[in-house]
C-alpha cells in the first residue's frame, strides 16, 4: 500500500535523521508548497519594499535546514515548526540589521491577526515581539512555544496540542494567558489584543 504524502514526508525525515543525505533532496519537493505558504504568510506582514520575497525566504531557510547534520526530527509537524522558527530568525536578524542601518527607524511591522494574537489594524514591531517572546520563554517556555507555533508556524490549536503533547484546552488557555502577558510586555507598542480569538 502506497504511503500518504504525510507518511512519505515523515519517512524521509527519518532517513535524513539517520544520515541519508539524499533524503533531503527527495523531501524538498514534497514540503516546498507548505514552506512557501508559511513564507508567504510571513511576507504578507512585512513592509512592501522588503528585500526578501517568499521564495527567497524559503531558500534561506532551506540552506539552514540543509546545513543540519543528523537532525532529530520527530515528525513532519516538528519539521515545519523548526522551518518556521528558522524563517522567524532570518526575518528578525534582517529586521535588526535594517534597524541598525536606519539608526532605529524603518523597523518592519508584523501583524498577528492570522494567529488571532493582535488586531489586524494594528502592528507590532517584529524585533520587539521577538524580544517579548524570548522574555516569556524565560518565565514559561510552553506558552512562548504555543505563540511561536501558532503564529510563526501557522499551526492550528489541534496541531499545536499534538506537537506539545497537551490538550487543546491547554493550548487555548495558554494562548490567552500568553496574549495577556505579551500585551503587558509590549504595552508601549501600538498592539491591541483581539479577544474574539482563543
């Protein structure tokens, strides 16, 4: 019986983890569409004149992924979470460099509306959000991870729960608490929480 696309992705991730360098080459055509979708979500939130486009962001992430030797992938959800985290790091590093070049001006804005974290009419500074998430992780790793998975990884409540091995109720509660914490941490920023989304 042939494998489903998700099973094939997981099998190739296992082969890559076990040292087969060809597995990555066979894997990329299967995951490219999803990586492109994630990159597209990121780039929708960026300024119009950003030097990256979704394809370039995927390629940057691919280069970082390809550099991993014997990665410890659990499954496809883990792979996408790591890829999303890499894209976040690429954009945050780029934003920091851009902010330094502009001496504090022109920092790219990012909307949290897709994950329901912040109202779509308002923006949050990507660098400030990244710093707030890092500070939240020092206090509560799981809550920071849930925000990262849902916002940066584009994961649903159910996928986040599966990835973290917790209930969907825990993901919903942690999302609400993390939102409140992030609002407090970023209160000087023009970000408003959307209370209609869990």
